[in-house]
C-alpha cells in the first residue's frame, strides 16, 4: 500500500518562498509549470508494509472466494467444499479446516464404525482401509472436476489465480520475515 504523506512544511515553505499576495504566490507556481520552486520541500512517499495477519486474511478470503465459485459451478453436492473452525482434541485454539462433503461423510462413517467397535470392545481394522480406498477414488474425480471447471469457466480460473497469488505473497513474506528473525517461526503441523 502506498501512503503519500504531504508535509506541513511544504505549505509553510511555499508561503515563505513567495512572501506576498496569495495570487502572487499562485502565479509564481504557474510560472514554474508545477515544478518545485526554490525553497520548497519535496513530497515524501512511504511504502507501508502489510502485516502478516492481513496477508493471511487476504489469502483465506481468496480461498473462500475460490470455494464459493467452485461450489456454485459444481453440480454434485458431494464435492462441494465446506470450511469450518474447530479446536482439535486437547486444545482450545480453533483451526480452520476445509473438506469436500464426501470427506466429511467418510470421517463421520469412520467415527461411527470406530465408536460401535469401542462399545463392543472390538476395534475394527478394516474400516480405515475401506475409507481410504473410497477417498482416493473420489479425490481423483474431484481433481478432474476442478480441472474441467477451470478450463470451462474464466471466473473459476481467475479465482484460482487470485488464491494462488495471495498464497504465494503470504508464504514469501512469511519466509522473508523468518529469515530476518522478525517473528518466531515454527514448522506447521
């Protein structure tokens, strides 16, 4: 973001440089063709730095926009992507999770199978294998749908580009700041 700061001294120096009428001072400025007259201060341009939090918010907003466009164009609701915040077990800090509906269904199915086995003191080993097989097939189909929608709809392609750019900006800025030790860097889980 560019912030232009016009110094108060500019006004004062213009007034003292052209000691006289206001009209006389204005005509002096016109003679110089908008260029600085002797004794004037320069305009200073300051380039602000966005906070990492603002960059992360922009990345998440771009991701939300991408999912919104995808969900509106996609005709099969099991592939619609849903995001929510939830604190993992043992924590009060909520994290953001985004999954297609079919993954949420598979997780619910696995939880109910595991829960039923826990009640009978018989933990099933085959349920996760079945779910991974189903998930791999659906994941392949989801990638195909994403590619087709991006190829057919410019708004989907633009949303993907905007998300990619926002993510790249966030990650590169985070890396720069970590190298300069401006923030504590931890590997994400």
